[in-house]
């Protein structure tokens, strides 16, 4: 089985060369782009599994690219790799659709670990059966990583999808912010409560937009959040119990 491909987008030529050697040594196929124009061409020619994206590029903002690519390529993994490590920038990057955010300078081993975790979360094991959970009009397909409402697919970021999965494991029961952080964040870094709140808020808004007037994610004061389906959940033939995840 071929290794996943990566695209490195960074205008620092020296750092890019170092990262290319590091990631290729891990067995990955890696391409480099030093500006937004080159990155767009690379994405158009062959979509990688993950993009390592710098925020400050000479011809575009990495934040803008992240937002645009998330809309255009919902399944694309995006790891923002930038010198801007301020909590506000981290929250903004995640809000715009990044799956992970690593500030420079960084530990090489941590970068590799985060990439492995991100790639692993993108690709369910080949032996995993097709599993679809249904809660009234809401359907979640694990194998296709697809969420739909009344047969209309909702575009979610990788983090939003993992948040939803973590919440529907135990419908009606509170899930703490710590549990949600551990479920969606690669590596040893644990985001602040505010970061988790932002991501849950975004997921809630997406569900509300798809199902006007509904609110299936409740805030449990002092505990966290709970997924509260308004209709009894059903399982498609061959489906698993959400608590068995």
C-alpha cells in the first residue's frame, strides 16, 4: 500500500528543504510549494492527503487559503505550520477549517506524530464495515466520513466531524471539554477550553443551518456538551451501536 502524499507550502526555502528530508525519511511522498500560486497548481494536479500550510506567504494569506481549500476540498487534511503561535491565531486557524495548528519552532518528532495521527484519522481501517447511524433526518457515515441531513451532505472540517462522532458515542450524556480535546487533537498539545467551545459552536451552527430551528448539541453547565437527538436513533442494516466506537 502506497504511503499518503503531503504538500508543504512555505516560503522559507531552507526550512522547506529540511522538512522535505525529514518527511521523505518517514516514507511519505512530499512536494513543496513556496507560494500560493505554486500550491494551487500542485493541488490541481494531484490532491495530497495533507497540506502543511504556512500562514505568511508572499502572495496570499495562509488563513485565506485554509478557508478556501476547506470549502473546495472537504476531505483534505490541513496542518497549519507557522511562527504565529498566539492563541488568537490558533483559534482563528481552527475556526477557518484547519485540522491542526503547530507553531514554530517545533519538535520534529511532534510534527511527525501529529501528521501520523491526522492521516490515521482520515483513513478508517480497511476492515471497518460500512456503518451509518441515523437520528431522524441526520445521517452519519463513518466509512465515507460523511454527514447528511435529508440526503443533503453537510460540509464539515475534520475536527468538526470528529467532535460529532465523539458526541454521538453517548447520546444524551455530557462529554467533557477534556474528552473532546483528546478526541480531536493530535499530539500532546491540548487546546484551551475556549478553542473547544469555538469548534463546538461552529458544529452547532452547521447543524442548525441544515435543520433550521433545531439544536441537537446542548451545553451542560460545569460538565461540557451533550448530543441530544430529538428522535430515537436508528441503525442501518449492519450498523453498530454508537457506544461501541
